[in-house]
């Protein structure tokens, strides 16, 4: 009987404690689980930044002239070597043309006969004894024979440097050959040809100063050239011309830049990439580490006066190294959280750790990593 009383008292006490405990929970203040963690915060500033876009180029000398045979014949002698500097009119090849029709002596004899004929007929023409047509026919015959022998010596059409020699001694050449004997190029300056698609071309022109295409190209900043081995050519160039028309087949617009080539590092057929600068003056920039993407939109966390993180959508105009150039969404009156955004949620309280803007824009040097 006594044991039953003890058990009953214990049960009643347990129920009482439970009731009191529940009452205390209802009256107690709600505790927060959010702790204000430290995050690096910076005040935005306007900066002038430059980005570079690369496009493949084909390089040619400012003058590139194909050398072709004007008559049919065998190459008797090659008078120059590849890479040799030559002058306009300098002999490059000697052709043996007479072996295809007549020997040299017969050709000379025909020239002599033609000249005699001209000399004989000229006084008769002057005295109106015969028609001048006969004289002109004799002259033409003489000129034709002289030209054929003259064409046997193939000369350089321009000043420049000899390219690849495509035909050697013994090769049969003619004016109908699709491949030239060689190419002579002036490479004291070189052209770099490249193409932009329609959107790139419009962006290119809109970023350039001037009211006409000519003015825009003239005012455009100097461009750089990346060589095939990845090194930067030590001479900057200028964009000179643009077709200004979209090629319907490729959807691109062709442009041409020119580079001085004093040391002849660049040659015909060289390849590389042109680096075109785009400068953004007094632009709002933020480090990419301060952003995240949500449903295809770029987001950033700003900090309000209560030290609360607020997510905001920004519109990106361009990427420059590890920075975003911002077109809209925030201004210089805004403070942003510079990094650690993966740990943040909208409305989350933080403990701001102020850092200079130039430090915030450096790669990964943040107070919050983990």
C-alpha cells in the first residue's frame, strides 16, 4: 500500500514538472541560430579598365607580287635564292625558250631579217611608194621575236624579298601555270588580316570614337600581335581598313592592321593572333569572386545599414581578367561582400570586415575562405 502511494506521488510530480516546463517554454524568448559571421566588405569605386579580345590573323607583306613566266620554256637557271633581297627589274630566272621552236641562231637571224625589212621599207613609206601597213607588219614581227627572247629572262616586278622558289632548273613553265615561279614581297611592313562576326563588329565600332568608319579606325587604340610561339611582338600596330560589309557566306567582316617589321621577324604566311583592346572609362567593376549565378543571372550580395546581406541582380557588360564590368544594378554608393558568397543567404546578418577596394579586386585575397 505504501509503495502504491509513493508511485502515485512520483507520477503526479512528473506531470506537474512537465506542465511547468511547457509553460516556461511558451513564455521564454525565441533564440536565434544565426551567428553574425565575419565577411570582407568593400565600398565600390569607378575605375578605368581595359580588356583584350584575340582573333586569328594571316600575315602578308604590304607588297606581295607573284612572279610568272610570260612565255613557255624550260628553267635554264635560277639566279637568286629564297629570302634574298632583290630590286625591281633584277633578273630572277633564265628560261631556255628557243629549244621549243628554234635555236638561238635562227631567232637572231629572224630578228636581223625583220630589222632589215623595216630599214628597207621605211624610205619607201616616206616616199609613199608602199603602204605603211607593210612597215607596221615588219615592225610587229621584229617586236614579237625580240619580246620572246626578252621574256626568257624573268625579272622581279617589285623591290622586296624572294619567297619560296617553286620551280628549279629543268622544269617546264608557261604563262598558264597556276603556281608562280616565286613571290617577291616587301615585308618592311606587314598586313595582318582578321575577321569579326557581325555582333563583334558592331561592338567594335560602337566603342571607337568618331562619326565615320575612317575616323573610328584612325582614333582606335594601337593593337598588339601574339606570335605563333605565344610571345608578344614588340611593335604595336594600327587597324587601317575595314570592308564594312558582312560576308554572306561567312557572316563576318574583314579588317586589316599594319605592323612595322624592321627586323623581318614577320614574313608572308606567318600566323598569330591580334589583341584588340576595349577600354571602359569610369566603370563600376566588381571581383568575380563577389558574385554567383542563379537561374542564369549574375547576383551579388550588398550590405545594408543593419549589416544584413541583401542579394541583388547585376547586369554584366564585360569581363576583364578577374573582374566584371557592371552595366547596371549597383553604383558607387553600394557596399558589397567581396567573397565567401557561397556561405551567404539573403537577409543573413554579418560582421563586416572593411577592406580597401583595390585589395578586394585582387584574386582571392579574402578574409573568408571556409
